C-alpha cells in the first residue's frame, strides 16, 4: 500500500509541475513564458520520470518486479493525465477576478 501511495504522490507532483512552475522542471529558468514545444517537452520529461519512479517503487518497495505489459503503461498514462488536469485548468482556464 505504501508503494501505491508513493506513486500517486509522485504522479500528482510531476503531472502538475509543468503547469504551476514558470521554470523548466522547476529548476532551470526560461526566457519568456513556457508555451508550445517547451511545455510539451516538459510534460513528456515529467511523464518519463514518473514512469521510472513507478518501476523503481514496484521493484524496491514492493519487492516484486512483474513483467510490464501494455496495461501498465496505459494505466500510468491515464493516471498522469487525470492527476495533471488541475494544473492544466489552473494554467489555461483559471481567471483572476478583477
């Protein structure tokens, strides 16, 4: 159970990172604003990092490493998209009342 909660917390953080931070991966400063290709690249890098964390947690925390079929990647992609939706809404749809 601890591994599942760990993966969900990491997914939540990494899925929202591109949308809530004005820096690339939260570390590197960017000239101008992040849009288009840079934002897409950051989302993909965060997805690959979350994929690596999920595999490492399964291997080391759970103690068992199962064969990763297409189901694993599909579920992880869906979780990443769903957990990243609040950051996406905050960045593109949220308006501050004046």
